[in-house]
């Protein structure tokens, strides 16, 4: 009211009363246990589920141009995460931690003939931190298994609808304390992702920092990193049109 220009009829509502109606349940718990001065455990659990009707425009989804715009589709998603971290302190200059987690994700969208996908990840990581003189060493590695599952779809095709891939990496880093004001940090990470190939690729980095005072620091850094592609970046085919077109 008040925003409608004079002389124009009101715009009727073409959608049902429950459009954009969404229901969601979310819950989680965190727990930290200090077994001793040296040994501690941190646990985390999380779950989220949502379902509802989603309003959208055809312009935001160019692969559905055959549908009238705007339109409504139903979407349902589930996220579940469980993680555990163990920390052990050998001394003030030496500590170790082990971290593992499991993550499940699913998304079901009633659009473009229906899309559905799930992924399950299991990850393990180990890191050791050790100070020796002016050196502050950190080294470790991680291993991850990811299981993908893709349901039947209409316009979007996948070369493979289900498979398990692995990511593995190792790294080493040293932070040098060159006096009370200067720090030099260098390291390299080697990482492989079997969704692409089995080759290990390096990601080096160097950082320098000089502290003029407790309130002023100058720093510089160099790093080289790689992008880890996802499942839909390597296994997807997209149907734009059929020639000749068959009604």
C-alpha cells in the first residue's frame, strides 16, 4: 500500500498460501574432556534437516528455460557431522594432535526433472609440533575418503553416478625466530586427489615478519596452491539442446 503507482491494477498472487513454507530441525553437541594435564579430548556432533517449497526465477536457472517463470520447486537437505580430536602434550615444547571426522550430506531438488545427490566423507589428520632451539617444527599428514552418489536427473548428466575417491597429503613447516622481532616461516605441502589422478603436487609457502614494536608489524608472504576440483567439476555433462529437436 502506498507504493503502487496510480492507475495500475494490483498484481494478483499466483501462488498458494504455503509457498516458501520450510521446516527445519537442527541440533548439536560439543564436549571437551581434560583427562590429565597432558591428554584431552574434544567431540562434536551436528545434525540438520530441512524441507520445503522454494520460489525462484527462471533467469537464475538457465537450464530450465522450458519452465514458466517464476515457479516453485521442492527442496530437501540433510547434513550430519561427527568429529573427534585428541591432544597430547609431551612438554611445553612438544605436542601432538589427532583429528578425525565423518560428514554426510544429501540434497534433493524437484527441479529440471529432479536432482538428487549424496556425499559421505571420512577424514583423519595427524600433526606433531616440536620446538628445538630457534626452530618451531610442524609436520604431519591427512587422508580422506569421499563417496559420491548421484540420483537420476533429466537435463544434467554424469559420466559416473557413484564412486569413492581419496585425498592424501603430507606437510612440513619450520618457523625460525631470528631474534625477538623477526620470524621466518617456510614449508611445503604435498597433496594428491584421485578424482584427478594419483600424482602428488607441491604447495610451497614462505612468510617473513618483522615487529617494529608491540603495536606495529610488517610482513610479506609467498605461496603457491592448487585448486581441488569437486565431483561435478570433473564428471558432469550438460545438455543445452538437441539437434534435430524432437518434440
